C-alpha cells in the first residue's frame, strides 16, 4: 500500500502564535519532523492552553 500524500497545512490567524508556543514548549521539532498529527493529545492541549493564556494576556480574548 502506498503512503498518501501529506496534507498541506492550513495556516490560520493564530498559526504564528502556535509556532511560537510549540517552540517555547520544546515541541516544534517534533511537529515539523513528524507533523502536527504526531503530537499527543496532552502535547496539543498544552499548546492550546498556552496559546489561550497568551491571547488573554494580550487582550485579544476577554478573560472569563
């Protein structure tokens, strides 16, 4: 069976922030070499949590 072609990454408005946070957490190398889908749910959650915290600090989303 042949391997399916790699999906092209959709870069949304928070893509740069995602890259920044992944680098800070030491997960960027894994994401770049194996793809974002290779991250565990815990790793993805850490990235999302840190992104949310940064957005709140910047005032881009209101605090709860």
